[in-house]
């Protein structure tokens, strides 16, 4: 009798628990994908704004350029490969003005 009750509980509870865990994993993935897309959009926006701000001058301060490269790396690591690489190729031809913020030893 006790064995039958345990078997019945296992037959009903285990599938419910597995279903619950699977649904939680799907929700986590959905939230994680949304966060990733949001971060990529913010990085893309900032990279684009930096480009168009300094584009008329064809030069960029070294600290801004360094930040641009760090953001570009993060953008690429998240899977971004949009037009950002095109604007980066244009930026490579610009003059990088040295500031006192980034000192070379």
C-alpha cells in the first residue's frame, strides 16, 4: 500500500517538477536574450554617436578612441557585426589626439 502511494506520488510529482523547471529555464533564457539585445542596442547607439560626433573633425581624443575600442570589443563579443565595423574602418584613418588622461610610460 505504501509503495503504491509512493509510486503514484512519484508518477505525478516528478513530471510536474520537470515541467516547472523547464518553464523556468525558458523564462530565464528569454530574459537573458532580452538583456543581451538591450545591451547590444545601447552599445551600438553609443558607438554610432561617438562616430558622428567626431566625424566632422576627422580626429578623436585618445581616451575616447580607447573607450570606442573597448565598446566595440564588447559589442562583437555579444554577436554584433552590423554597420559598426564600417564606421570603425573610417575611424582608423582619423588622427588620434593625445591627451594627458592616458599617459604612456
